[in-house]
């Protein structure tokens, strides 16, 4: 039996509702129906909740206090395009529903909520997202995978110092994923994300990527943009929505100090947390324009030093086991 360390949970739903009584009723009803329910009554609280943990589906009232429900929907859909957002409104028309769908909503329902029908609406939206993500035929998936690897090679070739960075990243990610017993579907997503995690750097000048000295604030800003740029490119392809989210968040830190969205802990997609560890390991053990490579044992020590702050402790433990097991073989390959 294959499992992921954080996958043993009920379906997580975030309910965003401005009226306290309605919020309480929705939470109680959904909890009775087997959901793990979290709630917030303002747009600001909603965005903070998304930083704290990942959800399977979100139910969002358009009349939230503070930041509007429409803006919250747009922000969440940009951060997590694979998570369905069902919006609620006290009244509606074609234009309002069109705006909601343009903002990234997966469904639109009118209040008062039909409680008996709500679980069916939620399950239908989650299933629709799953089908969208899996609808590639095997032949199309193979073509897409080859195209992604070609793009990754083109990105790596932009820099003299990162010639096979994406390929090494994929190898590391798969080893860590196997150690964590990811499902075949999650392994496939992780491999795709690893190969193309730096696709956003396609827009970064080579002079910045290979600069040996300290970056200027403007140059550093260009580097900081690459996860968002890459995610936005991939999010246009429905089948790559989850890959887009993994890539967007692979520079988030476990304590919330990373970028671009300041997610923390379980709010960071699990595959992004794996990508972050593999990326750091591969970067530390490779020569870069601003510093020479360090040894694998030293890299492991550095990982452990930042476990719980920059990196997920669970993923660090798995990565350390992988490195300890395969260190000899990797060092021989790199020396060849």
C-alpha cells in the first residue's frame, strides 16, 4: 500500500462566510457529513487561512468583509489553480456569474444554501477537477512530458552553471518521493514539476543567472519572479494546474518566510516541500557563479540546520535517508 505522510485526512474544506450564524450552520452541517471544516468570515482571514494549510475545496461567500469574495477567489485560484472554489451569492445574474468564473470559480450557487444538495455540489466540483487533471490520454501525456523535458533542457542551457540542474532535480525528487511512498500519480506530477520548476527563468537574462557578484535589488526581483512567471505559464494548460501550483510554491519556507505568497507549514503543497529540499540539495552540491559546490555531507548538515524553518522536517528526514543510501553512487557519477 502506497501513502503520503500528509494524505491521511478527511476532505478539507475552507468555508468563507461573512454571517456568523450561517458560517456556524455550514460548518456544523459539513462536519456531520464527514468533512474536516475550517472557517473564516473576512477576506483577510481567508487569505491567512490559505497560508496555514492546503484544502481540497473552498466554499466562498462573495460578500465577505474586507477583501471581497471575488478578489479572494481570484487570489486563491492564482495560488492554487487545482483547488475548486465554489462561490455563493445572495442574488445573482449572468454578469455576476461570468465575473466569478473569470476570477477562477469552479461553480456558482445562490443563497440560501440548499443544505441537502451541498455535499453533491462539492463532490461534483472536486471530481470535475480530478477528471480535468487526468483526462490526458497516455499518448498525449508522453508527448507533453517530452516537450517539458525539452523546455527544461533549454532553460538549463541558459546558464553555464546549471547545465543539468533540472535532470538532477528530477532524480532527487523521485528518490525522495519513493522514500515517502507517494502514489504513482503524485510521483508523475512531482517528476513533471521537477523537470520544469525553473521554467519562469526563461524570461530572466543570462547576465543575471550567471552573475558572479552580488545581485542588485532589481536583478534580485527578477529572480524572485520566476516561480510566479512559470506558474502563470503552466496554469493556462488545465492538465498542468497542479504542476503550476507546485512550481509556484517551491520557494516557500516552512516557517512562512519564503516567497511568493508567504505560505507556511501545511499551507505549502506537499510536492512543493519536496521540490524545495531537492532544489537546495542540488544547488548546494553544484558549482554556482557566486560560490563553489559543497560536499554532500555538508549539504545534509545544512538541510538539518534549517529543518523546521526553511524546510519540512518530514521531507528533510526522507532526503537524509536517501542521501545516506545513495551518496557513494552519486559522488562517483559526478566525478566521472
